[in-house]
């Protein structure tokens, strides 16, 4: 028997568990540990609430979770409730699938002003992450600035500009929906340091901005490169740039019928955030591209009013004591997923915050090949003598850690579905104590 602990129940954690089941068969016991009582990581707390079809991938993870040799151990924080060294003493392999839950900081003068958030916090707020449920972002102003040119920036812009009716069928949390209904937003500016050919936005997300009930995207035609240059782009990017070209020719008369304008400001780098006690404006420097397509400041600056700033410029994995860490890249130091003997990482904790949900699948499968090489298939019956889950349970009990099982999560899930308001698939609990209280034993 081999014992594997996977820390993190997001896509990377579950694909790794699935792969380990296939590689080791019945000769493995897998514990998936998560600091939250709810499984599936960013499927629940990152993927936008109006993208329910994407969230459906959780059903595949549920199958894995319900297998005999896999167990979900929620509400256990590694590094706090239990250390990596302790886990290594109990398991043959310990896999860090902890994602990259911290924002890469917008390191500018004024970025600590009230009303300035990173996307982990802002997205966590509208998705009901217990750490951010109380964020209460200011939505009373007319102007919002979003920093970044990736899909997260598009998610944030879309959520900020949808009408209440457009959230039908979404699982946006009640507190966010109520706040958005009262919002006074009229202009959302999306800042990108470089140009339309350098965006990291996919056609699906970009296309949605063109179909909003009360908002319309605006692109300055002068920012677009010559159309012939699009031929060099890969097909997905070409589609995205084609959408930007369409947005550049939306007639003013049509735009005037919409309440909110979503303005793409390319070649624009924020240099300072200003305001008395709270954010009032973002100072931006106009940029241009150098020969290597890097952005270079031109010295010309201007101010964009803003009552709310959300920076969507990437994420970092927080370090865990005893685990080698790459400061520059904000992830665990690893060689193809190997950190130290018996200690591995996978998903965003390994690669950094890039790629889609699906990218984590090959990552998990490849890592398990390495784990299989390292801890081998031989003598699996005899086992390594590690205590595995029995040892974990004993240790957590001595510490009074209140472990949440998958059956407990299923009760939380049922209760969320039962209390959903009309037109929504669920109303999430946003408080850990409330969730734990639901177990009823
Ligand atoms: C805002 C946003 C929207 C996205 N939308 C899409 C989309 O529409 N489509 C798409 O394909 N991809 C999307 N992605 C990307 C996708 O979510 C990631 O590729 C994927 O979630 C990464 O998986 P992961 O398992 O590495 O990390 P995560 O999903 O972050 O899972 C990490 C898990 O580890 C747990 N954890 C962290 N630290 C500890 C600890 N110390 N102890 C115990 N547990 C811990 C966390 O609670 C979490 O459950 C989006 C990402 C973001 C940020």
C-alpha cells in the first residue's frame, strides 16, 4: 500500500488523484486536504459565477472524490494545522496543489488606498470566498479602473456591468448581487501596458462584452495595428483581435443606448494611484512598444478618475515553511514537479498562474508518472510502513482540528441548493462556521 497526501482540492489536486488511482490501482490511499470545508478550489471561487457550464467540470472530480481509496479532508490548513514535515512522516508522497491564491501586488504609490483591490480579493468577494465575503468594495462611484489585459480583467468588467436579470442561472452570492444592483458604475476602463496584439484574452470572454444588455465596449481605432498584421497571429488570438476591431466601429448612437461604457485603454501603464483617504484617480503613463514588443514609457501622463480599482495582474503561491520557494516567480522551486524527495507540486503551485483548468490534467498525470518512478510499484503489498490517513486522523484529533469530510461537503452542497433564490442554482454559504454547523453531528 502507498499513501499519498495531496494538499489542495482544486483541478490540479483532483487530476493528480485521478491519475494516481489509475497508476497505483487499489494499492494506494489518497487523502486530499484543503484548508476550506468546500472542495474544488477556483472552480468554486475563481471561475465566474455566470460561467456555470465551466463549473460543471466539478462533477468529474466528484467521481474521484467518491471512490473508496480517495478521501477529502476539508478544513485542514497545511502549514498551520499540520506541517509538511509531519505529512512527510505519514505519507509516501506529499503533493502541493495549493494553487496561487495571493494577488501579485500592484506595487505603485497609493496602491494601499481604500478602494484598491487585487482580483483574488474582488473575485473572491463576488464568488463568496470566506476570506473576502466582507470586502464591501465601493460601488458608489461612476468610474472603475481595471488593470490587466487577461481573462480575469474581462470577468471583472463583465460582472461589474451586468444587469441583475443577466445574473439569472448564475451562482453569484446574494451580498454581491445586492451591491451590484445598487452600483453607480458608468465607465470601466481596462488598462493594458501593451497593445491589442499582446492581450491574453480569449474570444469567448472577449465576445461576451459585445452582448451585454446595458454595457458596450469601446476600442480606440488608433490603437489597432494594421489589419494585415493579424495574419501572423495564432487563430485564437486572431479571433480576439477581430472582436476588438468590431468594437472599434460600434456606432456612437448604439453606444449611447447603453448605461455603461467598457473602455479599452491600450498602451497605458498605471504609475500612481491618488486620492484623499480612498482612491479617486489613477495616473497613467502612455507607452509604446520597443522592437521586442516590450512596453516603454513615453513620459506623457494623464489621470483617469476611479472610485474602485481592481488589479488583475496575476497571482502568487504563498510559501509554506520548509518548502523551497522561487521568490521571483512566486511558486515552489521544483524540477518538473519534484521539490524534495517525497515532496512534489502540481498545477498553479508548480507552474505559476497560467493555463486553463484543462492544463492541470496533463500536469497531474505527468507528475504521477514521476511519483510512480520514485516510490515504485514493487512491494506495494508490503507497503512502506507509513501510517497514512490513520496517522493523520490521530494527529489532527490531538490538535482539535475539526475535519470536514466529503459527506459533510455534500450536506453543505445540498443546503446551498435548497436555499437558492429563484433562477439561481445555489446560494453559497460564505462563513466557515455556518458550513461546519450544517453537519449536524
Ligand atoms: C478569476 C479566475 C477565473 C478563472 N476562470 C477560468 C475559466 O473560466 N476557465 C478555465 O479553464 N480556467 C479558469 N481559471 C483558471 C483555473 O481556475 C486554474 O487553472 C485552476 O483552478 C488551477 O488549479 P489548481 O488546482 O492549481 O489551484 P486552485 O484551483 O487554486 O486550488 C488550490 C486549492 O488549494 C487549497 N489550499 C491552498 N493553500 C492551502 C493550504 N496551505 N492548506 C490546505 N489547502 C490549501 C485552496 O483552498 C484551493 O482549494 C480562472 C482562474 C481565476 C483566478
